[in-house]
C-alpha cells in the first residue's frame, strides 16, 4: 500500500459487511483499517478473516486509528443518521452509507449540510447500478436503442419468513427498517429513476401478509413519469418458500429490455441486440460469503471512492440523485397513508411512518460513552 492509501473502517459487522471488506481488500488505493460491532463475536469474525483490529466501541476504534479517513456505516437503517452525523461532526470522517442511505429526506438534508460545512463527502451505496445488465440497458436508453420508454415494470418476489424478522429488534419496524419496499425493494425504487428518469406521481397499496410485523411485506403500485411513460411496481417478501425473482423491464418504442435473476443480474430479453444478453449477465449464486443478492457492485463502488480521493473524480451518486430516490421511496408510503391515492413525488411532505423515532430501539444500537 502507498502512503496515500485511503483507510476505511467498518461500523457494523452484519452479513453485508463482508462484501464491503472483500471489496476494500480487492481495490487499489483503499485499505481496510479496522472493524467494529457491538457484538464481539461478529467483530472478531471479520477482524480475524481480514487480519485487522476489531472493536466493540467505534469511538475507541477511531481514537486508536486516527489515520482512518472513511467510515462505512453498516448499522441498522434507522441508525444511519445518528451514526453518520457523529462520524462527521465529532470525528471528521467521510462516510459511506448503506441503503437506504437515511430513512428520511430531512435527515439527508441535514447530513449534506454538515458534510459541506466540514468539507467531507457522503458516499451512498446503490450497488445494483453497477450490474452489467443495468449498465447495458442504461446505455441503450441514453443512445436511443430502445426509443422512448412506454412502460416500466418492477417485480420483486423474495422470501423473508418470520424467523428473519425475529433475528434483531430493529427488523420489521418503521423506525429502523421499513418494510419490503425500503429494505429489499430500495434498489428497484432507485432503478425506476436511474433508468426511467424522474417519476411524477405514484399510487400505492401496502399489506402485511406473511409475517407478524408492523411494516409492509407486500406492495403494489402504479406510477406516472414526467414524460408520458407509466409504470407498475410489485414488491413482496411474502413469497414462499424462497427468493424467486427481482426484475425490471422496459417497454420502449423500439424494443423490450428485461433484467431479471436473483438481483437484476441477468439481461434476459434485449431485442435491439439479443446476443448482448449472455455478455451482460452475471451469476451471483456462487458469491463467496453468501448473500448472492448483494452482487458484485460494492467492488465498483470502492473503485469509485478511490477515484474520488486519488483522481478527484466525482462520485457517481450525488446528493440530488440520492435525495430523489429517498423522496420517491417516501411517496409510495405517503400514497398508502392516503388510502392509495395519487401523490406527487416532488413534494416536501414525508411519510408519517417511515423513520419515525423509537428511542427504545435506538438505545440498543448506541455505544455508551465512557468517562
């Protein structure tokens, strides 16, 4: 490693942290410095695997490693704001934020204002944008191969049984998790914009059908773009007995594109160039460390972060881009709260439920201050 290598620390050692760690060690210009989790066994497992120090107190970790420049916040979704703000305000660190970045638009606004004031960067994670199939379809839309979009369709049929939600107290809560749309469907909500452009209005209905949780595990919605295009969305974690599909399809004036597989990793239909399907599909099932739904996109994300530091290249997801995805996410919930009525996406209103405070749960994921 060179002397100007960007050192990264991980806070939160859940399953997806392994993808971060493997991506960091495979990327030139960045280095994994330390890992932390409130559960010592989880922190130790990653510390041992990647031969780095492990901690149960991130404040001690950052005190011990002042040369850490970036902290990847991989804690429960409802803690991203609190943890991210402390990393910036108290420790002066750039932050990487796992999906859904932050739970509420107002939190993002405050976080970016803080980053600006302290000359820090926020790196949102939307790794599915880097999938080969997604990149090929994005190119086709930009070059006009598919023509104007007529219909966008999302279909996520995954399985999250009760035992999944029982793994931790934050799961299945509006305060710290969100339901099928926020946790599992967020990447598809993002791709509705990334591929289709800005959504104008949505109409959504949410249900809880397969588990005893307060959040939705099933949502169906229709949407209308700022153009004449329309869309449909179906996301559920109530499929049984396994994950079946996570797809997005585009009916264009010149052809059809469908990206499917376990996590939008296969270009299944591409009428402008049928031979492109095989070349732009990836097999996620054999990914080391399990979690095939995460794909390979974290590696490209860390290459983008390295480029931001070493070459001053803009990170591909800027604040307006990230904010627009979180506003679209909230629009689906606002519509359900309005009994499925049409709501405008470009509105300062936010969901009354998603990201609402719950101090009892937050306390379980806070690191106590030591005198």
